[in-house]
């Protein structure tokens, strides 16, 4: 896998990867950025959410869970001092469907955390990741 960023102006960059897709990156106005793209740590959190989301929804589908909507949220807290590494990470899974089995959701989350998601496994070597979930019965949301 390869990725690169190309400087546009100021603290704005265009990022691309071997897949050919592009994403804009920028910094916040408080540090001189134009706020015209993802901040790098936001992109890291989005990658983490996407990695585990793909695992969990795939596992839930294989377990024949009737999922009608699915969302993964990543919450982080950063150190006050540079390099502002994450000191706390929580992955929150919101599973909407009909008669969703909590044990199936818990198992899918654990398989992603322990076996399948490389992003989660790498980040977990630096900071513990809390996993939470909410099951919402379809039609009651």
C-alpha cells in the first residue's frame, strides 16, 4: 500500500493512495490552516471507524442479523502537550435492525478488535480502545 500528499498552499494538501481516490487535508485556522480538508488525525479516526465498520457489518450479515442501518463513531481525547497523541479512544457502534442479537454484535466487535481490523490493532498498541454499542429496534428510532 502506498499513499502520498501533495502540497497545494499554506497548510493545505491533496492526498491520494494506490486506490486512486483523493482526499483534501488541512489544518485548523488556529495554526494557520485554511480549514479546507480533513485534519490528519480526523482522517486517522475515520480510517479506524471504516476499518472496523467493514468487519462488523460483514460479520453481522454472515450471522444473518437483520441490520437496517449501521453507524460507527470514533471518539478520542488527545494529550495537552505535543505531539498530542490520543490518550483515550472509544469506538461506538450503533446497530439498527429487527431482533438484533446482542451476543452477535459483541462477537463481531471482538473479532474486529482481536483479529481482523489492522487499524484497530495498531492503535490499540499505543492506547486502550473502549468498545460500546447500542442496538436500536427498527421503526422505533
